[in-house]
C-alpha cells in the first residue's frame, strides 16, 4: 500500500496540466480548484486509508463501545451531497454490521425529529464537509434530547467546523479527513468520495486489513476513468443537451442522485437533471427523455440486478434514445447499445458494489466540469446569482417543541 501511495503522490505533484488544460489556463477559467479536486481523488482515497489505519485503535474502541448494544440503531445523516453518502451506505452497512441502519437527511431530522429519533441506543454518523451547516448542528443537538444513549461519529473535512469543535452531548468521536479533502470549490467532489470511503472503512474497522485489496482496485478504477475517459467525456460535454438523466440500482441510485446534483450545480441550473432507479424509471419518469437528453447508466456489478438494468436499456433503445447514452460498469460484454462504454476492469475482477459506487460518480464530475466551462461558467464558483453557496445560508433554526395533535380537542 505504501509504495502505491508514494507513486500516486509523485504523480499528483508532477502535474502541470489537468485534463489536457494548463494550470495557468485553468486559473483564468476559474476552474483550477475543481480540476485539482477531481483529479487527485485516487491519491486521496489512498491517503484516507492510511489515516484510518493510523487511527485504527481509537476508532475500533469507539465502534466497539457503540456496537456493544444489541439493539443499536445507526442513523447516517448530512445535508445535500453529505446526505447522499448515507443513502449509499445504508444498505451495505446494515448487511455488513447486522445493525439497523437508516439514512435520514439532517433537513428531515430537524423538521420532524420525533418521527426519526427513538429512545433506543443510537449511533449518529454525521457527514459534513464544513461542519458549519446549521441543520447538521441542530440535528446533533436534537438527537441528544430524544436518545438516552447516544454516540456521535462525526466525519468531516474542516477541523475548525462547529460540528467538530462544539459538540458536547453524548459520546463522540471526530474523524478528520486530510486537508486536501476540504474542497475549495463550490461543488463537493473529493470531499464526497472521501467521506463516503471514510464512513465505509470506519464502520467496518475490524475488516480494515482485509479491505486493502478492494481499496487498491478502487484507486485503479478511479485512475482509469480520469486518465482514459476524460477526453471522451469532454467531447460529450460539448453536445447540445439540456437535460441529463442518471440511473442506478440500490446504493448506485444514491450515486445517480449525487451525479445529477453535480451536473446541475456546476452548470448553474442550465442543465436540468433527474435521477432514478432503473426499475423506477419505467413508472412515469421515462417521459422526460427527449432528443436533447443525455442518459447515463450506472450499472451494478451484481448479475441478478444487471438483468433488470439491461432490460430497461433495451426498452429505451427501442424508443426515444436521447442525444447520447453512457454506460459505466465494472466488466461486461460490450454489447449494450451505448455511445460511450466505460468499462473499468480489463479482466474478470469483481469489486464489492459499495466500493464501485465511490468511483462511479467520477464521470458525472467530469461531465459537469467540462460542461460548466463550455457554458462560460467558472466551475470553482458557477452560481452567478449565489443561489447556492459553499455553506448554506439563510436557514433559521427554531427551538423544538412537541406540537399538539391536530386531532386534539381544544
């Protein structure tokens, strides 16, 4: 692992061009931070693994203390992209830990806390790039008022964030990602995949050594996408599409959600995006596909799931196909009717699906980056009217009280 880490470090430091663009040009385009943060992700994933390994003893002690409760409930939370991390991990972590695991956005927790918090022992896993979002702080405090036994695992990129420094209630542990994960650009890229990997590794800390080969394979796949496919994705970004649809199954559906948000954010809403599951898309949403729609399929590497996905691709191919179709998958015969087939494995390799999810978001990041430039926007700060900001603004947090039932007689 260490030799690969040093090789990736050297490669990262030697780059004078990123995705075919000189760094001076990227600065002029207002795109240097975003390009750097996208490109360095495989290096960052290796660095995060090393950091988790470095802090393994304390992380193991914390997880063991929480997992001693047979009826422990895990809630994965965050806002926006950070909430989607929980959506990715929900099913895989419930399967691997045997604990009840639910992903609930902080934006849901603070409006209806009584619907979500119970009095059973709870591990609240908070994902936060800045740690300063008002909803994240409010959700953590509300958890303390509802849960008698509460553990906080805070996974964040900002050591100065209020979530990391001000939390007083419950037993807490803060895992701080490397400084490079704290994106300087508006849209979350490395911070998203970095926190996703961190949550996966920490909640499966007892398996850490055994997960090293999967981590290396993940880095190989990520590097392949960024080096072998960026030119094709750049070309696709120049097409005249005004809609983009991302489809995924299971945990990959949450990656489709993050992917559509990335394209919509970096194009300042000029490209309207939608996400869904392959099966769910048949039930009405397919109507959005028109001749100027970009379709991106995030294929599962589970053969059972893949049957349903292939059926939908065939159905779409027999109707309105949109302007371009991209498929992202680990390994499969290149027989699907696609305009760009991103195949990650050159052999019969099989990466655990949740790890595959981490690199599956990279094509959307690249499409969003190149489309933003093509539209004359600055990828580092594409929101011209400040409709979206790096840390959400304008949210008032109100004191919580249990309101009377609407059926109560007054």
